[in-house]
C-alpha cells in the first residue's frame, strides 16, 4: 500500500486521495461493493479509483461486475473510471478476447516495475504466492495529473519514472517478443513501454476495456464526457422547478425559453472549450416537445472531442529540389 501511495504522490504531489482497505470477501465471487462505499463516503468526489486485487486472477466476470458498479454510480451522479490491477499468473497466457461489451469504465493494469521497490516487493520471500505488485499507483498518479482530455501515453508530458518496465508475473518487457507485446496492446491492457530515442518508460496507451472502435475506447474520452455531464448538471439543476413558456399560437416551446435553456446547458461545455478540453460543442432543444404533458425538457448535447495522435507516419526520400 505504501509503495502505491508513494508512486501516486511522486507523480502528482497535489492529488486529492481517498484510501479504503477492506477484508477480502469469502468465497470466489466478488461484488466490488466497496467501490460504492468509498465513492459515497467521498461524496462522489472521486474521479478515478484504483482497485488492487494482485492475488486474484483476471476474469471477464470481474470486469463485467466492475463495469456494472461504474454504470450504477454514473446513474446517481457518481461518475468515475476504475483502474483494476489483477494477478498476472503468466503474461504469455493472458486472455486476449475479453475487451468489448461496453466496459468503458474499466481499465486493466498488467504492468509493473522491473527494478526498484516494485521489483523488490514482488521478489520478496513473503510474497510466496507471487501476487502481482502492479503499476497501479503509477497509472493513478498519471491520470490524476493529466487534464481530462489528455492521453496518459503522451511521451512528452507523462513519463512514468519506471526505469525497467516489466509485467505482473515479473517478466521484463525487453524479454518479450514484439509480436506478443503488440497482441497485449491490441487486447487493451495497460503496461509500461519504452520509446525509441527516449530514456525511461511510458504508458503503452490509455485503453479502457471497451471495443477499440467505441467512442469511449480511451480513459480520456470517458473523463471528458464525465466532466461535461457533471458541469451541465451543475448548471441545469437550479432550473428545476422553474417555468417554461410556450407559444400560444403553435403550442411549441417559446423561442426565448429554448434559447435560455440551450445557453444554460452550454455554459459548462463553453468552459471546457476555453480550457482546450473540447474542440467545440452545441446544445439543442426540440421546441415541439410537449413539456406540459411530461414536465420534462429533453436537451441534446453534441461535443467535438480533441483527438489524440497515437501514431505518426513519416515519408522521407531524396529529391532534386525542395
């Protein structure tokens, strides 16, 4: 515990941190209800929550359960991202087909330090069951340090400080075939990698365990959407219980009511655009909706994301002139 906390503070000394230590439930089934306990205790202020289960083998069932907890909290205004660190029995045999199915609030860390304290803890004689230490603290530190739209694999901004990357079974990154490393990345796990011409190590990416083609395939996409939801909610809740007006001739929402609510709903997104967290936004209200019958106003919010450059292609050659 001390190791992970120290890693979080090493990367982000200004982090606001809650810590929960719970007795392991009896039996094989895990409900992960402790996540709700900690988030409720924190008054829904937690944005990222790390869950260490380094002595429990990875299973898709656990990821589905974690996603269910995340979805449930989001429905009650407690949106967060869950960073899960299970036991890696063998990096060679990790399942590569468990991502997808909307598991956008869960990310799985399989990397850990191959030297220093992280490696010493893994090799210690008291760790006879070879529980994975993991790099959970590093990942939490990086996420908490990054702005919501920033990818934690940004080489220039987010070095991990881990000098020798390894995996949760003690295997060093440098000892793995490149094809397997790429397979693990495609499987959407999080781990430490090196970059050509750069010292130290970096995150391989910012995957969630959702499908690669999902709008929420990355942690930053989920965080950006969550911040928008919280901001819009904060501006709109004071409007609840207020009157809306309709055009007496058409029965549609009055244009000035529509304009007012669209403006109020857009305030939070405007703030995010100014902060560089969005490329643009638009709030739309259909004036034809019958608020008198439903007492509900539907507002459609469209956000244009800030894309991340994950790959670069360089074309180089000789030319007679330039």
